[in-house]
C-alpha cells in the first residue's frame, strides 16, 4: 500500500471507451427549455450582455434527452453526444458581480480577475516538459523548518504583489469566488451561472487551481521544485488543524478561523455545527470509519465495474445549459464540506473565511485542505484504475476553465488536461499505509428497523423522516451486482437559504435509536453536507431563489452487511443534523447504475 499515495501516470488523452453509464430504469424524452431559447434575465445591479464569443447555437434548437426515470430522478450520461455540449471557459470580459455572495458579507468583493480587452491573450494549456522536476507535495504536519521558511517566503511575496497582478494573493483567492458565486455566466446562456461545485467539475477544476497557485509560488522564490503541503486529515497524526498555519506572525495565518479548533484540538470529519464530546481516540476511530464509508463504497465493491460508476465519486454530469448543483460526489459531500465548516470562524456573519464559498480561498489552509481532497482522487486512480479516464464522456473531458499561470498568461485548460498527475509533474509524499482502508464500520443490526413515519412528499427535514422504499430487485447475483450498482437516491433536496450549513445523514433499516447513530454507523448509507455559499439570485441581488440538488449513495455492500439484500422494501431514515429547518426533500427511491 505504500505506493498508493504517490501520483501515478494516466493518459491525458482519453482512450477508446465504452458508452457512458446509463440507468436501467425506463427513460423518457422531455424538452429542456434552456436548449430551446436563452433565458431572458436582467441583473438589476449591473447590466449583463450576451457574449459574442463561442455561443452554443446548436443547443438553442435541440431537445435535451433526459435519460432518467421520473420515479428515481437519476441523471444519466447522454449516449448521444451530438445533443450535448461541455461547459465552455467563461468570457472574462463579461464577468460581473458575484451575485451569490450573501448580503450579510462584511463587504461584497469584486471577484472578477484582471482582464484587458484586446490585450489579454488566451493560450491553450500545455503540460510541463517531461524532464521537469517533480514537485512532491508534503504532508503539512511533517514539513521541516527549511520547507516552512520557503513556503512562508513564497506566500509573503505573493501577498506583496499589486492587487491587479493576476498572480497576487488578492487575485488568487478571488479566482475561487468567481467560479463559485455566480460571477460568470455560461457562454451562450446569459443569466445561467457557472458553478464548479456539486457536479463532475469539482475535482478537475480544483486540481488545476492548486496547480497554477503552486507554480506561481515556486516562481516567486525561484524554486521549480516547490510544492504545496496537504492537510493529511485521513491519518490520525493529521487529524487536527495544521500547526504551520496557526502562527499569528506567519503569512499563513488567517484570523478568521474557529479559535476553539486550533491545534491540538482534534478534527471532527462528521462536524455538524457543534463540537462532539467523544474522547479523542474514539473521534479518530469515527473519522477513519467515515473516510472508509465515503471512499470504500466506491472503491472495493467496484474493483471490476467501478470505472463505469465514477460519477458517484466524481460528481454528476453538468453540461452547457444545465442548472447548477446536479449532485456532488462522495468526497465533496464528506469530508470536504464539513472540514470547511469546522475551520471557518463562527464569530463572522457567514463563517468566513473557510466556512463559505466566496471567502474560503482567502485562508491559505484552503490549499492544504484541497491538496488532500485531490490526493483522495489520486489514490482512487492509483488504487483501482491506473491509466483510466474516470468518465469517458466528451462533455466532461472537453469542459474548459481559465487560469492565469506563473507568467501571468491566461491559460485555457480542459478536463482532459488534468487527469495525469505525472504529466503535470506533481505527486504526494508517501506517508505510509492508509489507516482507513481497514476501518470498516461494524455490520448493522439485522433486527427490526424503526417504522416509517408516513406522510407525503415533499417532506420537511425539521425532524427525522422515515420512509419505506421499494427495491425493484432483490437477492441479485454477484455478477449482477458487479454490472450494476444499487443506488439510493434522495431527490429534490431544496435549500432555500444557501448561507446556512446544511447536513443530514441517511440510514437504511436503522433501529429505533438510529437518530443517535453517526455517519460511521453500520446502517449509514452516507451523509449530505452543503457548504454555505449565499442565496442564489437568478438575475440580480433581488429575487432570491432556492436551488435543488440530489444525493446518491451506493448501497450494495450496505444491504449485504445488514442482511437486507433479500428485502423487497427497506426503511430509509433521513436524520437532520444542522441547518435543516427549512430544507425539504421531494422523494426517495432506489435505482441501478450500470
């Protein structure tokens, strides 16, 4: 296992692959109005303009093919790629106010990057030469004084750059704000924002965000081997806030953090807004079980067929003309989102900095946290699918982003450019065996589950919701399970106030006292955690609208563990943990992903 942490090669050019994954439930054809005409919205705070660059004309006259059953609400990859299109790089000249920043923010930031029309030239990404030095990212808790001095100097120099320099820290943290808080509209769809969270863009976008940030820091100190550290929160030694960021005289320090969570206070990966009373050793054990659940559900069972189910890990499809938030992958939900909230400052109106999207990257520890998130992706690729593409869909592979590089050039990157860490010339320090690989939760009880609470959907999550869910198939063979993952779908999760941290856990056949169980329990299918990022305002700061998203959990192993594989009906419990008073869900169903 010692080599699993090290970045391995994977082809940056997609290989010939089978058709994208579909669901086996009945499909239906329905029109997508966004593909028939542009939405006519007006930003009342700043005029918006239709970009003349790269409009997706063919999408305006085509019908969208919806390959999901209405009963299950499961999105599927469109096998007819001529009817779809990838998200295009935004038009920087059309950047506008980040309309999703909450009105309670101390100041509404201008998140738009430096851009001079007619003078800023965009170049296509090219990987570094293969003979370039390999940048090995160290675990933050293991760095020595020499490394720390170099890192602090690099950040100091970045913070000293003029604010209008795209390489400056002032500009760098705003990159995240622009892509996450509605400063960019999709090209060809004015008023419809680009959002790189809660979808299949999450991993590749953040990988390249770190890539360019790292290279800028290295160039500022003249060190082409410099690499960012990662917060090793998946190992006991790294399960506290990294001490290198806690020195108040360091450029790595950010005063807008939860002061009660500074080292050596133990990290809670199941953080629900209040600190646990568990002893440290029990909390660490729980953390390891949570990482096992959120990773291994998508790892071990899918040793053969997992590449066709990568969207459960990566995130759901998000194409040109789609609404944001189609559904996050497992790691984005937990532990990514809880760690953000655990780190943010509860004294601030929105948990700034790390606790809300717009300001999260203003804290230097953001890059260490996302270093380990990216490492989870790399471990997945190295452990199961070395050389694989994850998702062969061209709408994923050809999705585009823009970043400024270490020479202040504007670079267009495609997802296909992000897949090969070796080609990007970075890797992660080998920190030994992964302690969560064997931290499987104890098998759940095979006793009588708590009864369903009844009631109709949509259901409010102000209290626990228990619903009986029919399983279309039971007692499937091992071969059938390898070919199709059984997936529990929580549909139409509606969060009116996106400035709140929302978290709930989902259990299958939990006993009466299941409300006291944690995400590490043997009956837990997974958790839904949503980081705050303000209230979505479709065309301007007035007229806020709620967003809907979906949560999906693979449950093949879980059903075997709790002895429910032969049950025709299971009881699904949705247990609210925090921020759920106004949250509703539209339904719960079970489907199958090929």
